[in-house]
């Protein structure tokens, strides 16, 4: 639905072809009540991919449900996520699919744009808007914090490196304290104006630091790049 380039009505046909090749698959359909969807879009300030030409959000959701009916009809498993956060949903999926959950606490480093609102699931939030913005360099503007040009720009900036050092020391101290409890997930979010350069760079830098320290369960999510 989001890309607008996939014919959803043909997905059952494609899945049938996958089965004919002897490939085992399971189709999981995530559903949510309309009022919950409306609130989630409001909280994140994201635009529904079908909301255009004056179409209301509620009407866009109805169109999406209509488009997804062929998939709902053939789903092996339908999950209602209305009352679940992302961590509860993960545990439910692992349980339903018979996958053993990973031991220990997983770390998620997330980037976001302040203009689209704070991530609802963040445990720690760090504001990177005081750091130099690669957006104002026309060569770097089309890139993201994953690209070498942006990394080199921020690696060379003393204020950014001081920020990285201080946040790293803070997280090195506090993350283990949360891990000593019963938590399975911990989310650290970095925000900047557009959510493409500084916040992405910081999320990737912190993820790399904790992976280098020997952690296996380290994830990244870049909200404005997905």
C-alpha cells in the first residue's frame, strides 16, 4: 500500500507460485481497530499513503482495508495489535510461530524527526538539533547519516564528537542497570530536524559501539528513512 507499486490482488497468486516451488511460508496478517489506527497516525503525525486528493484519514483506512481483503482471506495467522506495543507484539509473534525468544535485553537505536513527533516507545530520547546540520551542505543534503560523506562531516566536528562521547558514557552506565531487571527491549531514540542526517548518524554510531562491545541483540530503525 505504501509504495503504490504492488498489485495487492495478485499477492495470493504469487504466494501460490512460491508454494508450488516447495518453499514453506506462513502469511501473518496484523490487524488493528480503526480507532487505534487513527490515534497512531495522529500520535506519529505521519500521512497515510492513501490519504490524498482531500481524502480523510478515516476514508483512507477504509480503502486500505478493502485493498487488503485478499490477503486477510488467505492469512495463516491474524493478529490484533490494538492493545499491544512493539515489544509485546514481538513476543506474541515469536510465540505463535514457535520461535524461541532471544535471551537478554535487545537494544534498539532509533532515529526520528522532531517535526513528526516523538517515538511512542522510546525509553531515552536525545536531541541532536544543536549539532551542525549536514542539510545545509548541498553536497550532503540528498544523503543520509548512513553515507560516508555525512559520517565524515560529523566525525570531524568537535561538538558532535563531544556529544557522542557523553552519550556513550551515559548509556554505558545506565543500560546495564535496566538490563538487570526483566526487560527484553530497550529503545534509545535520537532526534533532529529532518530525521535523515544527525539522528541517523548517532543511532548508527551507538549501535556500532554496543555491537563492538560484544552485544548481539542490537538493532537500528530509522523512522524517516523507512
